[in-house]
């Protein structure tokens, strides 16, 4: 389950200076390959907002998240309050 009543990923202690308008400098969501990876979503984190995902500070895989399309991953996760910044 995603969102209300489901799992949450609280990144508030990790991110410094983020706002809703610059969140993409801190987080990058990589979409699922569908059935090939079981619906897993990868979230890369750049803790200082430098937009340097080649050297991400953290990488988190959300297995079975059921989202596809990298451009909608972060919006879906933040809109549904799965990622709290």
C-alpha cells in the first residue's frame, strides 16, 4: 500500500535545505521495469541538493512499489506522502 496507512520513507534528517520547489535536486526516482523487476523503484539521494546523482549519497530500492515511469515516480511518492522531506 502506498500513502495513507502504508509505508513511509522519512528523509527529513538526511536532506538539508530542500523545499517542494527544489526537491528534484535532492531526489531522483528511477522507474520500474514492470514485471522484470517486480515493480521496484529506485530513489537516489543527494543530501546537499547538488544534483550529483552519479555520486549519490544514498540509493534506496522500494520493492513492489507498483509505479512505472521515472518522471512520475517522485511526484507519486511525494504526493502520496510516501517520501517525507
